[in-house]
């Protein structure tokens, strides 16, 4: 369900990496299910990880070091950042600022 979004995002990343001609900002909005699908596709959450954390008593994202364990709340966000310094390109992914 997130293939079209990831294809477009990949295209922007490749343009930035190749020649800095990519967009500076792109903003998409979606529902909690959309954010959940993006997190799952990035393997930042999955049923096994949520279950293992739940068995340990971890029920909040701030308590887990391994995955997102809470259902995406209203205003949840996923931010992709690209940094290029010389020939080195770095990508950062943030979920709700972390």
C-alpha cells in the first residue's frame, strides 16, 4: 500500500544524491493507517516486536529501543532527511521527532 509513496521518495533521494537538483521540501499527509504502513514497510514496527515488548511490560514508544509499539496517534509523523557533504550522503528517518 505504500509502494507509490516509496517510489516517489526514492526518486527524490536519488536526484538529491546525484546532483542536488531534487526538491528541498515535500510534504504528504495521511491517516494513522498510512503512517502505520510506512513504519511497517521500514521495519520500524512489526507484530513480533510489539508482542516481545508487551511481554516485557513495554507499552510506550519511549520505553522501547527496538520498535514502535504504540498505534500511531493523531499528528504522528515520519520525516525523511537527506544530508550531503562533499561526496558523502546521509539519510535520517525520524518518527515523531525521534
